C-alpha cells in the first residue's frame, strides 16, 4: 500500500465513524459497513435513508471515494440525500470524484459487487437500479430526469423515468445514461455512448450516440 493511500485511509476514519453512526442504528453502525473518504462532502444525512440489505455485513464492505484510474483527474466528491434512499445489496466500490444525488423521494439501488471508476455521477429522482456485478468506467453519468420542466403543445412532459441496469453489465467510460433507459443482463455499453431507451437483448454490445445494437452473443469478465 502506498504511503499516500495509507494516509488517506487514516484521515477518513473520523468521517467514516460519523457517517455510519449518523445513518444506521447502533447494532448496524458498530459493524462499520461503509468506509467513506474524508474528501467526500456529505449533505442531508439521517437515519433510514441508507440501507445495507445483506445478512453478512462486514467491515468496510462498501467503499466510497477512494482510488480509481490514476491518469484520470478526480473531481470533488459529494453525497446529497435531500429526499430519498440509497440501498446497498452487498460489497461495493465507488472511486474518487463521485457525485451521488437522490431527491424527490427517489430510490437508488446498488446490487452486489458494484464498482465505479472516477467521476461517477448519478442523479436519482425516481428510480435508478443496478443489478449485481455491474462495472462502470470513468466519467459516466446517469440522470433519470429532464433537469428542467419541458412542455410540448402546452402540456408538460413527464419529468422522471426509471433507469434499470441488469446483472453483469459493463458501461464503458464517458457514457451517458438518461431517463427511461434499460440495459439487459450481460451487456456492454461501448465508450462514449448515449443511452436513452430500452435495450433488452442480453449478452450484447451496444454503442453510439444514440446507442444501437452492434454485436450479439458477447461475453465479458473483469
């Protein structure tokens, strides 16, 4: 372990203690399931807004704000839970530069063995669900809302639509996933893609702006 990394871990212990005891009841908080970097800005924390739904909770099984591809400069990290909930189903690793925002009663769910590289951005206003074994590249954005009110022929368009990411999905770097998107199990989203609709063909490679089906019968591993 590098000295700088060790120093970061040590400096993060106070915020980690605060985070766990602020968000969980004592029985779960003393297990310290979440290890969070001292660099992560925290807003609107409270009891009941973060859940770890796992029968085998381990020390620091969820890591937020650490490491990532060294060649990519991390942005400032922040977790803002204005009104909503985050659910962790198991081990999870989210790198530096992450911005996680949940508002308007939204539910953000991470499956087991989720990982995201630097500058992962997710804004959840309705529902953003990741299956198990999902891998996210650097500078990936997910946004399940329009951001501003949009009208068509005088009628307000639907502002929010859920995002559903299946199991064993790899979303490559610089990609954007917008409201109403659905990505099937075993899929790969190519570098720099734009997704805003449903893609239900499993074990396939999708790519482009907008994204389209490129290849089928694809397999990948970490």
